[in-house]
C-alpha cells in the first residue's frame, strides 16, 4: 500500500472520529456522562494501581452542582420566567 494512500485513510478516519464525537457530545450529553461514569467507576476502586486511578479521574466527568440543569447543558429547557 502506498504511504500517501495510508496517510489519506488516517486523515479521513480522524475526521470521521472527531465528527462522531462532536455529534455525540451535542446530541446525547446525558448518555455520554453516564458512559463516562460507567467506565471510570471500576478504575477508581480502592486497591487499584495509582496509574489506573489517575486514568479513572481523567475519564470521570466533573461533579454536578446543585443548581445545574438536568442534561448539564445550557439550562434553557425550563419555562421562560415572567
């Protein structure tokens, strides 16, 4: 296989992956947050290696604040205040 053709495939694959990531973040933020929690929790258990716990902290989403909206977005879903 030609090296330039391989580089072209890698660039196209990277563009498709980044595009899919953007769509997932914009369209399904709550499901993405849940998936990150599910992936991070086993890594954060006591007894795991320190490097695994640090990877788990990187994967884990930021904690929610009390007044934050349900989806973690702009909080513009509620009714307009009068």
